[in-house]
C-alpha cells in the first residue's frame, strides 16, 4: 500500500514538473504557427503570401505579437523584399513584383515596432522601387513604435526625398505627414524637419501639397 501511494505521489510530481503553464502553451502554439507561416510564404505563391499577411494583421492583437517574436520579424522582413530585393524572372520578365504584399508587410512591421523593425524599414526605404510602398514606409517610420531620438529616420527620409527623381504627390503627402509626426515635440529633429518641409513647400507641386507643407511648418513652429 505504501509503495502504491509513493508511486502515485511521484507520478503527480512528474506531471507537475513537466506540464506547461497556459502561458507556455500559448507561446508554444504561437511559435509553431509562425514557423508554419514562414515555411508557407517561402514556398507559396502570391495568394498564400497575402493570406498569411492578412491573418497576421487581423490577429495581431489577439495573438499578442511583438518584437520578441523573432520568427515574425524574419517572416515580415522576408516579404518586404519580395520583388524588390529578391527578383524572379521568366523569359526576361520579372514575375514576382508584388507591391501590395510589400505594402502590407510594412504595415505589420510598423505594428511590431522596436529597433529591429526600424532597421528593416530603413533598409527597405533604400531598396523599394514602388512609390506607394515608399509612402507606406514613410508613415511606418513615423509610428510611435519607432523612436527617432538619434535623428536617423528623419535623415533617411530627407535623403530618400532628395534622391528620388520626381516623387509623386502621394509619396510627398505621406512624407509631409511623417516628418511632422516625427519632429513634433522633438527639438533634435526640428531644424531638419523645417528645412525639408520648406524645400517641399517651394517645390514644383500642386497647391494642396504646398499648403500641407506650410501647415506642417506652422504646426511645428507653435
């Protein structure tokens, strides 16, 4: 009888040691899901890549994704280069230029935040050929998740603007909003922001763009 009781107690203790807590179970499930996602986007077609991004965006808060989810950062960084860094050709024609996938990837990266996301977005700003995706990157870099105490982001945006041949109105509008949000309440970025906005205000743009640039200057000067 004593032996049976001893075995029972040992069994209970074993299960208590090796059983996962609810938090550990959730983390394990999330990690496995991200591994599956990563495998799918690396092997899948455009539809599967977009579906994975939609699922991540829709479930971002409920899954409690963050910069600590390294597989997520790896996945999104991979998709941000789809068609810009990694190009596939068939009969001399690129077959994987998917700006919508890159744009959604930028949205996810903005939600992730942190130093790793900031670096990925800054790199993408230099390699992205499509204007609408560049506009999304500008807005993402101005997200509160992306601290710019060093001024690196604003300098990168200024460089992008001055090296882009005839940037379209939508990109410039996004740039104005990004610069205003980054410099608001941040004296370190003030001078560079005012200089860039003044440059845009006096550029060859329509009235709406010039007015937006002036209003941004006035907001920062208050």
